[in-house]
C-alpha cells in the first residue's frame, strides 16, 4: 500500500502539471531555448496556404533525390525566415514538394519566396545604373574582368538566345551599398548579357543581417568568404578601390534588386545592400542570400487558400464529436463496471490531459485528421481497462480477494493488451511512412496522434488504473458490495 500511495502522489503531481498546461490562460513555457506557447493548429483548423511545387526541369529529366532533399531543406529555412510558424513541407513522389502554411495571410509573399531560385550576382555597371526591377541576362559561367570596357551608357555586345556571346558592358562598376540607385536613362536590350563580378557563393550566410541606416531605411549587411579557390575579400577590395563613384548592381534571378554607388574602397570584406526595401522584402532577400540558390528550381502547379472561418467550424464540430464520444464511453463504463468503471473514467481524464499536454510540449500540430486519431484513441484507451475489468470479474467470481484478483486480472489481461496495442502501433507506423512519402500530411497527422494515444493509454492502464484499483478497492470486501462491480 505504501508503494501505491507513493505512485498516487506522483500521479497527483502529474495531474496538476497537465491541468496547468491545458488552461487557456497558461502563459506557456520559456526555459532557455525551450519555448512552448499555445497549441499549434494545422492548415485545416487555422486557415492559411496550401501549395504544391514541382521540379522545373525539362520533360524526361530525372531529379536527383539528394538535390530534391537539399531543395526541401532550403525551402524550409526560407519559410522559417519569413516568420511563418508551424509550416510543413514534404517531398511527394519523385519531383513534387507539398507545403502547408497555417495562418499565412500574405500568400503571394510566401509563394514568391518559395519559387525564387536564389541566383545572386554582383554586376559592374560603370557609370550607367540600372533601375530596380529591371530584368537582365546574366551569364554565370563567366566572370567580369578588368580588361572589359567600362563606362558605356548602353551595352553593345549581342548574345544568341542559347549561348551568350561576349559581354557588352560587363564593365567594372561598382556598388557595395551606400547610395540608393539612380534611374537609368536607357534600359538594356533583351540580348544584352552581363558577366558577374561575384555570385552568391562569395557571401558568408551567417553574416547576413537586416538592419536600418541612419534614415531608418532597411538595408542588408553581408560579409565575404575567403576560400582556397578565391579570396573574395581581396577581389572586392581591389574592385571597389579602382571603381569609386561607379555603380554595382545586385541582381537576384535576373532582376535588379539594387544599383548602389561605390562611395569608397571597401577592403574589409563587408558591405551593405541598400534599396527601396520594406521590412518583408528585406527579410525575404536576406533569406535568399543566407540560404543560397535552390539545387532544383521549382514552380507552383497548385496553390489553395483556406479560410480561417472554415477552420473554426471544423474545430467546433470536432469538439462536439469528442464530447459525444467521451460521454458515450463514460456511460458504457459506469453501466457495465460500476465502481471500477468510475475509476477508469478518472484514469481516462488523466489520459486526455496528458495527451493535450504532450501536444503542446512536443509540439504536435493539431489537424482535423489528427483530432480524429485522438478521438479514436479515447475508445482504445478504455479498451485495456475493459480487458482488465472482465478478468477482474472472473477472478472475483472464483472467490479470490480483491487484492489478488486485481493483480491476477492485470497479469492475465496484459498479453492481450500488449498484442493489440503493438498491432495498432505497427499500423500507425505504416500510415506514417506512406503519409510522409507521398506528402499526405493528413494521414501522417492521424497516425502520429493515434500512436501517441496508444502509448499514453498503456501508461494509464499499467500505472494509473492499477494504482487507483489498489488504493480504493484493496480495503473493501467484495462479498458486501457485489453490485459495485457489476456482478
């Protein structure tokens, strides 16, 4: 009995913690880097954006699985950098990536960030700036050299549509970032090809920061790499020293982002990118620079916005279904098992609280199929109790004392409980593999919540219900109260 009371005290502590965790007024947990605030909700409950991306490669081209996985990792980091919380991206098949972004309101910004290939180039312009948003052709296979002509107002070298010819103005001009771009008087012709001084590989990703200048305008600071192949700090320093007062365009995926002037030599390997940035656009560009270009370019083949009102309706119906299911289970347990059934209901309440606590702590993104898995697990949670109570009735009918009947009932019911729950866990494992392999997040959510419920139900059956039975029933005389046990 002393052992049972010690376990009961631990159960009480667990109950107090879980009640505190599920309270609506709970401020959450913030211990060091461990932060948990609120229950994350999925796309179907919170509303947001669902998008399907496809590898943008020629027909018949086989996409390298490793390259697709690297693309997925970069997309995840880009989405996180945009402040999108609770997003989920998965590879589906051989060339698809399925993404869900709960709570997103600016869907166009997220789609633009995902589609962005992220090819960065620093293009020398001499004394001829380009306007922000101008589209140009960049030949990444070559680099600008000091031998090329400089100071041309309009590039003059033509390039074929398939292979770029020699440069036109790929002139040395510069711009680390000091002065906003000046609108050009002429725009480049479609056949004009520019050669970059450097590409995005020259930038140290961890050093890219978003800040503001003295006027409060957003800018992006960066630092350059030094590799065994290239000393980008020296390349940049030599260039800016020789081309003070000229323009250096920052080009992303063929679009001029900024065309600043080189105000002074920059020899410390750092600089800033200035332009007409908003907070969101500056962070978006910083994410592209920080995480590099996509190994596999992607295109959006389907996007769908889910309204928050539809999600709230799903939550209300799920709560109603859960309450109805819980009430029916309570009625069944009280009618068939009386006092043991009441103790099982208390254990079921603890089971429910532990479930919701783990949903927050892990955290588990709650979706509509996930709620279905949880509601189903409620029925499975009492399944173990039913097996134990039926064995308990048999032992009591054979004349055993309550104490020995409880132990024998649990021991003889355990093989059935164990095997049935292992079978369910195997099914959940298979569903989880299929859901993650084919981008079916709703299947994965159902499998995770059901598996989590099964594991918690084993704990409540093995520890909680058994302890309750011993503490309450050991001192009772069955012969005086047979109806309390449904016999």
